[in-house]
C-alpha cells in the first residue's frame, strides 16, 4: 500500500496539504492547529473495516443486495433500521431528495441515524452533486462518534470524481488510509475513475497492481475504468488487451465493457476493430447482446460526420433488434441532419421523436442551435433558444457558447456581449471556451480595448487565459497592424508560463506582414522552427505576401524552405519562392 500511496502523493504535491486540512481531533471537530503539513500522520494500515459495496448505476441505484444483506446481518442493525433504509431508497429512486432529507432529519432527531443511514445519504447526496452537504454529513457522523467506514469514503471519493475534483478525491483516499480504513474494490474503482478522466494510465495500472497484491477481487467496473484510462490516453494497443486480462482473472465483461471498447475505437476512426467488438458482444451469452447504448455510439459517429444515410441505417438496426430508440438516439439523428445542413430532415426527426413520446433535451436543441449558428442563421438559432426555454429546457454552457459564436461571426459583438453577461445573471457556468468565444467575437471587429478588458477579467475572477486566449489577442493586434502589441504577447505568455503554438506565431507573423516587415516575418518563422513548429498555410501566406510585394529577403526564403509541413500548399509555396529566386 505504501508504494501506491507514494505514487499518489508524488502525482500531486498539494495532496498532503489537502490531507492536512482534512485532519480532525478524535472528537470529530476540525483542529485548525493541525493544518501544518509536517503533522500529517504516518500512513499505515491495520485491520480492514467492514466491506460494503455500492453498485454503480445511473444516479438512482444506491443500495445493492450485498449492502442490504450486510445491513441485515450486521450486529448494529435492527428490522427498524432496514425499514428506514428501504424507505430512503424508495424516496431517492423517485428522485425526491427533499423528502429523503426530511426523513433523514426525523431519523437524526429520533437517534436512529446509524452508519448505514449516513452512508446511504452520503452516497445519494453525492450522486446528486451536492458534495458540500455530503461532506457535512460525514463531519456530523464524526461529531456523533460514528466512525466513517469503507463505504463512507468510497462514496465521497466517487462524488469528488464525478464533480471533476481529482485533488479532493485523492486527499480523501489518503485520509482514509491514514485512519486505518481499508479500501476495497469500490474504493479503487472510484479512485481509478479520477485517473481515467485525466488519462493517467500509470496510476490506474498501479492501482490494479496494488489490488492484485492485496488480494482484492477485481470486478468488471475496475476493468471498465482501466479501459477508459487507456482510451483517454490513446493507448489503443493496451486497450485491446483488456478483455484478455479480464478472462485471465475470471471476470466476465459486461455491456459497459463492450460499449467502452466500441466507443473508444469509433472515436479513433478504427471502425474495423469497433465492429469486431460488436460481433464479440453478440457472441457473449451472459449478456443480452448489443443494447440501444451500443448502437447510439455508432449513431453519434454518423452525426459527427453529418452522414445522414448511415445514421438512418443505424436507426433501422435499432428497430430491427426490437430495441427502443432513446432521446440520445433521436438527438444524434437530428444532429446528423443539422451537420449536413438538412434542417427539413432535422425537423422531421424532431417531430418523429415527439410522436414516440420522447421530449427533446438540452443536447437536442443545442445541436440544432449550433448548426444554425455555424451556417450564419443566427436569428433562427436565437428563436430555437426561445423554443427551448418554452419547452422547459434550460440552455447550458455549450448552448450559450454556440450563440455567442454565431453573433460574433455576424459581427454583432454588442449582442454577443449581452449574452455573455446574461450567463452570469442566470448562474450559467462561463468556461474558458466561453471567454475565448467572446474574445473571437472581439477579433472580428478588431476591438483591442474590449479584448484586453476581458483578459483582465480572466486574470481576476474568470478562468486564466490559455494559449488560445493569447493567440486570439495577438490576432486582434495583427488586425490593427500593431506589431509591438502582437510581439508583446510572447512576453506575456512567458510570464504566465504558457507555451505559444502555431496559431500564436502565425498571428504575430501576420502583424509583421501587414506592414510589409519581411525581416520581422522571418524572425517569427525562425522562432517557430527553433521550437519544432511547422508553419501552416496562413503563416506561409503572410511570408508570400511580403515576397509578392517586392520586399523579398533571402533570409525569409531560406526559412520558408526549411519548413517540413507536408501539405500540398506548402510545397506550392516553396515552388513559388524558388521561381521568385530565379527572377531575382
């Protein structure tokens, strides 16, 4: 265990700091004086705690037969406790969290809330996304002298993972170990999901190795999570070995295993392998065969490419397998029509969807809005937003970003800015993509003032500017022929420890080209080549602009010829430069 913990701690320097903050006195209250990192307890493990395992579900499954059986046989439970657990499960399964919390309050007041009741509510509340309240319940357990066990920590680690808070997940795991609570397969599954989302294959594999050493029986869930890690990191050869590893450990792959494999290879355009796994899934007698989720994976790929013909073929396959198309099925079909620019087909699919008793969701509307906005039909996109809200669907961040982008492309910058401010008023998360989309809108009208003001906000209360943010800002300076402003972007990026990319240098080269500064363009190309970056078409077009204007430089010609980019355009550029050299 110590080896695996060391790997986790080395992965994030702030883990021990997070753990120090989590330290508490034996009575359960936070000891503020113990926040000193040097006072983090030594990590070791003694006796395991009682194994309790939740079954992964869709947000409504919180107790499984193993947990219920354990609750029946454990010495601290009574028939009354088991009835209370079933009542809570009924309320949560109906997604009536308000009543479940009220029932929990009654149990606490009556002194009937034991570790099983707390664990259930921590898991349920965590799955519904209220992490702060889940943590408060854990702290309340400790104040009431009810010690958190394996299930408690597993539920919290899983909740942090779903909320994309990897540091807190790992800190909770280390706190668990420091308190001598032994993790089980569910704990490792929850922790591995943190690594899978980040594509941290080494740590995911170390977790699997540690389970092997500790004789913790692996299940399909941890293998599915490992497959996700391989897929995220692009380790396709390792991904292909997952089924063999499951077979060696006598673990039967489930529908999620096959769907994960199929989706991963589809995402990488390896349809031959994806179809091979589809056939293997059909041969697996222990599962029902491909389900609607499986076919939706293929349908989503058709949608991405705007391939309406194949999308309809997949829909026919779903129906021929006697499967019921879902909201995702029709949303993907609508998206395929929208990507292909066939909005009549999209409208027909929307009507068909409603005729089947299915209600369009946020994804359905967002696909249509994005397609309309990208085709320049921003007014129709805005009307769709109104229809969406009338249908009871609230636009999400992606929806707003599409609208801001459409308005920006139409040079309606004031309207784009209004939507950006409206997002804040409606408490819609404004991501780095949102800020960059508004920056792009400012670039259409070369508004340096408003762009710099937005970047200032990003450095303050918003997400920190990234490479794309600075590249867009450099392009705005280029549009204004402000060479000094464009070149200063590199210094600002260096101060922020952000690496420039091809687009950053291209914007700066364009600034030099607009004032016919041949040597300036040459110096930018030289910097790119020194960093191992190949100029793209726009970069070389800026270079050619200088040459065509008669301000030709042998230095510039040589640098352009050094470019190793394989595109036909660059070969053409090099031929043009050679002709110019002969004319000179």
